[in-house]
C-alpha cells in the first residue's frame, strides 16, 4: 500500500509546472484529452465564480539526481489542467451560449483571458486547486490501477483503453500513427472516437493488416496478442512504420469528391481502401487517374445500389457482372464487418473495380448506373465498423 497527502496549489503554480515540463501527462495509459469547447468554458466559468472543481491526483514519479527537478504525473485531471492552460494562452473565448450563470454571461461573455479585468486575472491566477499527492513510493503498476479505478465512475474502459495501459513498442507505434494529421484534417474520427482511442485502435489494425494481411478481427484477440507479444523485440517496427506511413501519405489522393469522402469516412470502407493500397505497394503499382476515376465510378454505383432493386432480365452480361460485384460488397458491408470472409470480399471487389475494369465493363458501368437510378429505392446506410 502507499500513502496520500492533501495539498493545494494555485493555478499559477500548476500552469508554471505544466509549461516547464515538470508536470506531465503519461498518455501511455491515460485516455485522450478531448474535451468539447462547452466543457472547457464551463470549467473556466466555475473557476471565475470561485466555485469548487473536482480534486486532482498527482504522482511524483521521478527526481533528477543532479538538479533535483521533480517530474510529476497527472494521474487524474489532465483535461482540467489543459483547459485552464489553454484559456490562459487565449486559445478559446467564453462563448455566452455555454455559460450557465446569468452574472457570468454579462461579465465574461466572448472574453479571452487577455480581456478579463485585472482583478479577475489576479483571482484566476490565485485560485487554489485541491490536489491529492500520491506517495512517490507507488509503482507505475499502482498508478495504472488507480487511474483505471478512478475512471470507473465515468465509464468503463473499452478494450483499446485497456491495451493502452500496456507500454511497449507496438503500442507506441500505434499511438504515433494516430497522431498523423490526416485523421483530423479529414475528420475521420469524431471527438468521442478520439477520446475512447478508436483512432489508435484503427492504426493498430492497419499495422496488423500490413504485417499479416487481411485477418479475422471479430474479437479483440489479434490486437491483444500483438500488444502483448510486441512489447519488446519488435524488430520490424521501423519497416512497418515506413510502410504504413507510406500508405497514409497516399490516402489523401483518393478523397477526390464529396461522395468518395463520405464513403471513406466509414471505417469499414477506409480499411478496405488501405488493404488495396498495401496490395498496390507490394506489387509496385502507382496511383493513376484511371484508378481514381474507377473508384469514383464504383462509389457512384454503390451509392445508388440497393438490395431491393430488381433488374431481373434487364441486364446484359457485363452489367450483371458489375451488379453481382456490388451485391457481394453490400452484403459484406452490412454484417460481420470484421470477419475474414467479408473483409476479403470487400477487398477483392474494390480491387477489381479499380484494376480489373475492361473497356466493356467501363461502358456497362454507365448503363448500369442509369438503369439502377431508374429503378432505385431509398438506399439503406451500411452499419459503421
């Protein structure tokens, strides 16, 4: 067992520690800090009204033997501290629609920290935060256990958040890939997704896709095994990183229209495109305008396609070939999304549309699209992965 002590620190003290690197977030086991703007504003409002905010948990994890500088981990409270420091740095203003107190709306609406009255700034700097200091003798394992227990009252940790508590080389690579700018620039993961580390989980699956090819992931066993077996001695880490980063660099070329972008925002379809890109890498194939046009045509057909369309007796041989491809892809995108069989079907169909379209099939794409539009019924949305 280890001990705790109560403490108080001013916002000035904590922000200085955070800015100087003496107070850190260990994101190898913590959830992501993805507070909404509303959450941040209401926290700042609470401080400005001199009301109490929840206690913070700190752990002095290490001390520099030469300088005596302490490295303190934020075990619980990173969102609050980051929101406070962000406000001090004038990164957001107090939008009135998110303020709850009538007086605060009058006094603080639309103000950045720099716009506050001098007395309000002084009071803000001197606001005392309640701290629980955890005994430095506590181990990292103790801290992870405490962190998980503290957050049980929020919501239970999902599988990826549990995996994230495991340090290791595979875990580090998945987190590094999740920091690539494309995910945010293309809005491929929502704030709740990022907070629950779905972006890290997706990147971990991409590493497995490159390493093992298309595999069954109907449960968490494959990812759990990778996190456990590749904690150390991950000798392929650099080559895997290079390959996956190369694929990530290629992906933006495929966002060629609003319809394709909407299609690829579904993780099922994005994963399928990555499987095609890895196929291209291994076979020395470059992205050409032909493949981009073929992807667009595939998405146009798929968007109109419905299982309820009845074109029996109204299709020639080439149109029927394409129609059957679409039907297989739709079924493989409707249930059992992570089954090996369905992933293989989606991969093969997308690959065939991008690389296997003959002149006859190209002509048939246009006629089939017109026939489906004429017979179309409302298209059901595919479930998300």
